[in-house]
C-alpha cells in the first residue's frame, strides 16, 4: 500500500523506505505500507520501486528470483496524482504494466486521488469500478463524469458523504450516502 499520510494502520507496518517495504513482502502472506518521501521526484522513484515489487509478486520474469508466492495481491495507492501525471507514456513502465496487465496476473488495484484530472485517463478506461464523492474543481468533475457516463453537474452537486459508482462490467450506476 502507498500510504502517504500514514492513516491506514490496519494495513500493515508503515515503512519510509522502499527497501524496508520490500523486505516485508518476502513472506507467503504479507501486509505492508510505504509512506513516500515528501519530495515529489523522490516519491515518484519510490512509487516505481513499489510497482516493480508488485509486478515481481504477480509475474516474476525469467532470471528473477521467485517470490515466496506469486499473486494474487491487492495494491492500494492513495493520492495517486502525487506519483503519476496525466500521460500514460510518461508513467513508470511498472505502473503501466499494473494498470494494463495486472488484473490478468491477479493484481487487484485500488487507487484514489482528490485530483483525477491530473492522472492518466487510461486508469479510467481499464477500471472495472469507478466511484466518486464530492470533487471541488471543474476539470476533475468533467474527467470523472465522462468516466462514469454522467453529467459533470451530477458530480458537482454531490455533498457530504454522497457518492456515485459505476460498475463497468454491468453498466450499473449506483448512488449512495
């Protein structure tokens, strides 16, 4: 898990270095979190390392040492816009693999961002479920509205804990509080 604010205590020990997080994955079953560095350029490199570790666990490549157990696994990324930008091609190769091919190898991805307009839109195209709460800026409202197949005004009108969710496998749109 990428946990920049250290707020998910139930999801494993919180590490500040990718090497320590990697060591925590060397068991058949594990839970671990990384709090990336506050400097974005360092945090982006750390994110890439963690994405490589995820791929290694799901699909070890020839010549790599086998992980204790390959896939399935859940990879959670909080504040995604802090680590990837709006261009898929400029994202780390390891991240591209996770969002394009990871599901085939047992990677369940949960990604969250308060600024969806600042992240690569490929994630929205390949996601099986998209859920949104209140978004405060028009560009993010438009991006998420398009991904959900609703009008941006519907997202702009959400308040408090209201949310919209689209299951892209069934097409079902759900609203809730």
